[in-house]
C-alpha cells in the first residue's frame, strides 16, 4: 500500500473513531475515551508514516510522538493528545486492587470534552496538511511527504 493511501485511510478511520467517541460520550459510556485514544493513535501513525517511520504495535503515544522530528508543525498538536495512551487498554479488564477487581474510573466530562476537542483539532490539521478527502473511500492523500 502506498504511503498516500495508508495516510488517508488512517485519517478516515480516525475520523470514524472520533465520531464513535462523540456518540458514546453523549450517553456517558466509558468507552468514549477509548475510541478517542484510538483516533489519536491513528492520527499519530499517519504523521509517522509521512516521516517514513513505523511505530510497530505499541500504544505508547508519547513514544510515537517522540519519533516525529521537532520541525514537523503537527508535533505540538500531537503532544496535546499523547496522554490518551493511558486509555488504550484501561477498560479491557478489571484492575486488581487488593482482593477486589474494579473498573477504572473514566475521565471527567470536562476532561473527555478536552480530549475530544484536542483530538479533533489534530485530526483536522492532519487532514488539511495531507489534503485528504475523508468522504472518498480508498482515495489517497494528495501530499504524503514530511511536513515542514
């Protein structure tokens, strides 16, 4: 798969993940932040792809953002969403706490709103920078090179 198509499709899936997060947030579902993290991860992976980098299967968003050169204008926006990596696996299983197995608390409504807004802003900037039409399935990005 070409870098142009991979970048575009990562951003398309990120957009769908973010929309799903918004739907779940409206019903106070704890999985909203998980889908927000998934959207953030795909935006970061799209930027890494443009830089010729591959992050493998890791979910540590800060490590992934560290791989992006400082000259990339999206890096500062990605730093705002790297904290979401704590939600990549937070709700998959109950957490051991002594003899109890509890479900981790979700972020507050204001924290979730900020995460959704910051992720949307990073996604919008990436879509504009790579010139991606999110409505066209399997249409490549018009620009897949490193952003400077």
